[in-house]
């Protein structure tokens, strides 16, 4: 399946808490046959953003709703989570209190990650992620 930059911009957009145009391009320009590890750092809002979802719930509840769909969807494309969990405390670095949840997803091929992002149920659930998070950092890592 061929994926285009314009398709993903139309599906998800770009900007605050979304990849920039250049970040989408970097994802799409990578070798689709190579494994991909995605490392996520999340800070949740106290209350989910009501402009994104039309429901009143905490950021934690909205993130849980996202996870109800995203965790099985990651498995359905052949991926798995090497780690998902709440941050217990900091050890080294600055501004570490910004992160509450860390998740590391591994995909057998970059293309399987794009399959996940293209899945209709995942796209619907992603709204809950966006409503839940105040801030996030997401990195692609090539295993060594």
C-alpha cells in the first residue's frame, strides 16, 4: 500500500501535538521494510479537551479509552509494546516531571506502523489520545 504525505495530513493534520509536515515526510521517506520502534512520552491534562471530544472526562480516562482500542490495534498489525507504564519518578535530567506515561511500541516494519495509523478504528480512538494529552514527545528509534 502506498501512503502519501497529503493523505496523512488530511487524516491527522499537523502542528501542536501532531507531527509537523517535515516529521510526516521523514516517517514516509523511511525504509518501509525495516523494523520501527516508537518511543512515546506523555503528560496528561487534568480534564480531557472538550473541543476534541464531546464528552466530559479526565485526561486519564480519555487516555484509557484511547488505549482500549490502540493496544489491540497495535497487535493486529503485528506490533507489540515493549513497555507501557506510568512514570514512577525521575533520576537524571531536567523537566522530568513533565512525563506521566511512557510507551514503547515495536513494529516489524515501518509499513505496519502506517497500517495502524490508517486504520479507521484507530483514527477514531486517536481523538481520545489528543484530548487526553497536554504534551507529548514521540521518537522513532532504529534498534542497534
